[in-house]
C-alpha cells in the first residue's frame, strides 16, 4: 500500500497544511484549487499523496481564519499604541459597486487595513455605519480571543483614534463630524496634500475656459473643459482608444524615435499631476505628433483633423505651454516634495508658507517665468538636464501676451485655491507648534504626514455624494 503524508493533528489540519493554503490564498489562488495543488505538489516533491486533502469549503474556512488573524493584529497594534491612531478611508467604484476601505495608521511606518466592504451608497451615514461596524467586529474578535469584554475593548479602540485622514470631499467632513459624536471625542481632521494638484487642475481648467470665452478662442477637439484640456484629452484618445484613435500607429511612431511607449500617459481628468505632465510632453514632442498626424496616422478623420487644427492654433498652444510650465514650477515639485516625505505635520508649515509667497511674487513678475531659475520651493531648475523644461524655454509662439495672461490666470487660480484650502491649516499648525514647543507633548503621528488641516464649517455638511473614486498609494 502506498505511503501517505499525514496532514492532520487530531481532527484539524496541521500548521504546515494551513501555511500552504495561506500562501496560496495570498497569491489569489481560488479556494476550489488550493487542496488540489497541495496534493499535486506533495506527489511531485515527496512522491507521496496526502492522506487528507483540504476541500474547497475547508480552504474557504482557512481564508476566514486568516482574516481573523489580521483583525487581531490590527487591534493589538492599536491597543499597544493607545493614542494618536489615524483613521483613514477611501471609496472607489468597481464594476458599478461602491466599495470602501478603512485603514489605521498606528505609527509613522505602520499602516494597517481594517476592513473592505461594499456599501449601498456614498452618503456620510454609509461611511459612518461601515466604520462603526468594522470597529465593533474587530473588538468582538479580539475580546473573544483575549477573554475580555467587548465594550471595554471597543471603548479603548475609540479613544485611541485621535485624527482622520481623507481626500478633500464635503462628505468626508460630514463623516468626521459624525464620528466625533460616535466616539464622544474631538478628532483632528486631516486631508491628503498629495491630492492637492487635483484641485489645482480643476481650477486651472476653469480659469482657462474663461480666457477662451474672453478671447473667442475656438477649438476643434471634443470636450467642454476648455480648448487646452480638450486637446490634451484628444491626444490621450489618439494614444489609447481603439477605433477612434490609433494606439498601434502611435506606439510605432514613439519607437521610431527611440521613445518609450509610456511617454504619453493616459489622461484621467483631474487626477493628480497628469494634465500638467502631459502638457509638457506635448510641447516637447509637438513636431513629431504633427508629422505623425499628417502622414502615418490611421485614426478617425474627425479626430485627426481636429488635432491638427488645434496643434497649429497658437492661442491654444499658448495655454498648453502655461499648463506645462505650472507643472514644472509647482505641481511637479509639490508631488516630489510630499509624496515620499517623512516630515511631520508641523514641519510642513514653512514649505506651504514659502509656496504662497513665491506664487505672489510670480504673479507680480510673470515675465521671469519664461526662463524660470527655481521652482516654487526655491530649488534650482536645470534646463540642460530636463528636456521638457528646455522645450518650454525655447517654445516660440506668436501669442506672447496670451501666454502671459494664461500664466497669470493659472497662478492666480492656484494661489486662490491654496489660500482657501490651506489657510486654516497654517493657522492651526501655528497654534499647535506653539503648544508643542511649550508642552513638548502634542505631535500627531500619521503615516501620511504631508497633510492639510481644514476647519469644519457649515458649508462642508451640504449633501454631497460625489465621493472621490480614486486611491493614492499614500492615502487610504
């Protein structure tokens, strides 16, 4: 009789089998295949089959056990910290379903996932219910594991949370206010500054759209966001969309010039720094795009003709130049400064103040930006090492006055947005800095330290179901 490998300790599967199943689950192996693969590996590596093979239901139960272990880990970290835990949440739409995830940051380098769940909608009550239920479930699991009472564990968890970190959305301000009532404590509301270029992009498009109306600038590319933004979006359609565009021809064109096929990224509206980045790439490779459209492009005739007309429209290209320059002197350095920064909240204040002052200087002296020497943080710009910046310096346009007007409009809108969203942050950080200096006790610890604090106002509690549908790797 063929020898078999024993897989159980009593009635339960032993730790070796559980570890094998856990590894497969982590690698997204379906539960229907886990037991079969373990048995196959045993035959191949050991020459013996398993005495008992885990069935799909058993593998699914082990997946549940893995979730229990992670929940215990999260609660254990929270209770070991007992203070300054930052609660974060972010929602996205997947196949028409509204999915929310909850994160907890217990130290600068420890960010833990508490729960992911499908919600019925994007109202503040939906998020509050999800967060409260997730904390209650975690408290029940930990209490049963440790032999404690659920209420005592839940109370400690709520007291440990001292701040929230979210995207800028009115619904998130509502959630924070309701959580304060739920937790019976005051929460510091933090917003991720990595997403600040989102708002900058939105304001930029609005300001340039006004210029289009003021100067009767008419573009041919489809869209309602302004001629410059419509042109950038049309380039993305040409690069990525089958049928309307010419993705294959576009990639061949890039390869013929020894350029990476990822040179032109997909345009996704306000998403972070994308619009500003694409504007710079468009200026840099303008001549290649024009030749491609006039000779080799097989895209739809309407898209192709619209792109050629707008690419050769000096008024539109003057606006594209201004967008690209803002990307080089502001949004690009902003992302570089804060995306991987390990500064604390208080350490960030001087950089924000410097940004505001520099924008005011540029607004008074826009001509100096035709060949800028420094970015918004006063750091040197080296055109000889940056092809896009060099192309912006040498860009020739017959609409110089419109270039300056577009640039001033973008700087003014950026400054207005910055002051509106970060004014309370600067005031509050100044107060906290004084308290920290006097008592040396208060210094919130959060993983995403590049954040802004925004005072909750009555306007924040207007109904708003347009919750952000994106997730940054630095923000929950």
